[in-house]
């Protein structure tokens, strides 16, 4: 069975500081992993995804994530936070050949000027 | 942006009344999904469809039904709305299993009073 754990429902960082949002997953088969962002009153938008190949994945808006199989983690990072990064972020997992995404409970990122 | 339109965007209804939410896509995607988003729960799958007239239950399907008579339309029906179904509902689509990203609609905010 698949599941996703996002540590920290709220994260606050100062503008220009490192952003680190944590995601751990469980999956009985090699997973596909995703990070989505949700701005207020909008749907979800894909930031990045890992399927196979390189374990460091780069996405939009300067975000990247690293798949670490030994730690079952897929943490999201950005070197320097911008005010526009304030949003809710969701980690999701899908198993190879499956037809559904399982989402974590989300992390709300606040950027302090 | 993927052409996914949800209607209505907002609805207030009374307990016990039937409610139908509509998702319309112009992407010709095979797979369509209905999720509900609630604080502390992230997104949870209600029902999904893998083709016209082919649907299946997700993890929170009780009290909901769906229909897909055309590739582009996926309807979610609450046969008799309850206050526990107050939520934000999202439709999503993707073209192939797992590895492809899911595209989300803007959401429907449903309040059951």
C-alpha cells in the first residue's frame, strides 16, 4: 500500500532563505513521486516529478527534489525563497502501472519579508 | 493550461438534496478523477474513470456516484448531501497511467447546510 507523510503542516522561512519541505513515502514497488503547488483558490500545479533515471529532479520556479530510496524520501528544496513561493505544497506518490495519486496532507509555506 | 473546467465553482445546498458537479475537459485524456480536499487530509480520491462508462471507487466513495458518458465529461453526484460532504472538490485528468502528470481543475467549493 502507498502512503505519503509530509512533516510539518506549516513552514515559515524568511525571504532569501533556504526552503526545505519534507516528504517520506511508502510503496511496495518502485514509486513515481510528485510535488504539486496550490496557490489560494486555485487547483494544483505540477512542480516536478521523479519517474526513473536521475534522482535529482529540477522543476519550475527554481525548485528541486532528490529521490533517496534508502531513506524513502523525496524532499523539496529551493535555495532562496521568494514572496511568490507562499502557497501550499503537496507531495504525491503513484506506483508503477497504477492509476491513482496518493497525496500527503500538505505543507503551507509562509515567506516572511 | 490544460482545458479542465469545473462547474459550478461555488455551491451552497441543503442537507438531503441531490447535487451534481461537472468536470469538462478538452484534452481528450482517458483518465479522469474526482478528489475532495479537506484540512488535515490533503486530497483524497472519491472516484475515477479509465474510459467512457468505465469507473471505479476511490478511498472515500461512500455517498457519491459518478458517470462518464463522453470522454470529455465526468459527473460527480451526491445523492443526498450531508454536512460531512462540505468540502472543496477537484477534478483531474491524465492521458496515461502513473508517469504522466495529472492536470487539475480550479475546484468547486461545496457547502452543505
